[in-house]
C-alpha cells in the first residue's frame, strides 16, 4: 500500500512540476529581461520535474492530510515557475509568491494557526532590510516575497537553515565566476533550498 501511495505521490507532484514549468515558460514570455539584470540561464526543466516527483514520493507517505498534500503541490508549481522566470528574465512574479502565500494565510486564519505568520515574518525581515539597503539591486523584492513563502511552508527554523545554504551557494558561485561576476538570478537558489527542505520540515 505504501509503495502505491509513493508512486501516486511521485506522479501527482511530477505533474505539478510540469504545470509549474509550463506556467513559468508562459510567464517568462510576458516579461522583458531587465537591462541591469542577470544574464539568461538555461533551465533544467526535467530535473525540476524530477525534483517535484521525489518530493511527492516522500511527502505522500509522511504528510498529515490530503489538504496538506494539495498545498505542497501548489507550492511546487510555484517554485518551478519562479525558478524558470527568474532564470530567464530576472523577475519573480507576484502571482507565484503572493498567491500561494495568501492561500496559506487564509488556511492559517481558518484553523487559528498563527505560527504561519511568524514563520513567514522571521526570514522576511532580514531579506527586506537587505532589499532596502541595496535599493532593490543586491536583493530584489521578488526574492523577499519568496522567502516569506518559504518561511510559511517550512517553518522558521528550517527556513533559516535553507536560506543560509542558498546564500552560501550563491556566494560560492559568484566567486567562482571570477572576472565574470555580475548580478545573478537568486530565486533558483532559494527555490532549490525550499524544495530540498520540505521533506525535512515535514518530518519535524
């Protein structure tokens, strides 16, 4: 029975990842690349879909309710779409950050789970400060909204760990580029960190 549930979860979340890729490609065509933004990057769509499938295979066995599974699938759709749009155009659309975040907050109010608000706020504050200090250049407001979503999904503890790893990875890549340094698309690092941390957050 567990094997069947795992396979169904992998298929469902893999399909969610494919939907996210389609939405990301569609949205990316609607935006012009920023003149001072990061150069366009290749998007590993098959790997993104596979990553969603692996998340689904895990959380289907460990998630607490069908509603939680649906919410996590919606988050996977948003994460894939954000990765693609930011990698291609340097933009994080509000539809993929504020949309899922609004759903989470509505459910939180309905269930009187106020911890979701605190979990979103804790990582939001330092990233928002970075956006203000850099005037949106070193840290974009789309990234700030994304970390708020990640905080709500993961909880404050896992969000802090995930975003620390994302920041460290981005710094390493930036330095590895040497003389080719310049703006980078940060959302792919954040979305990868959120996706990787979801199974650990579910277990705890």
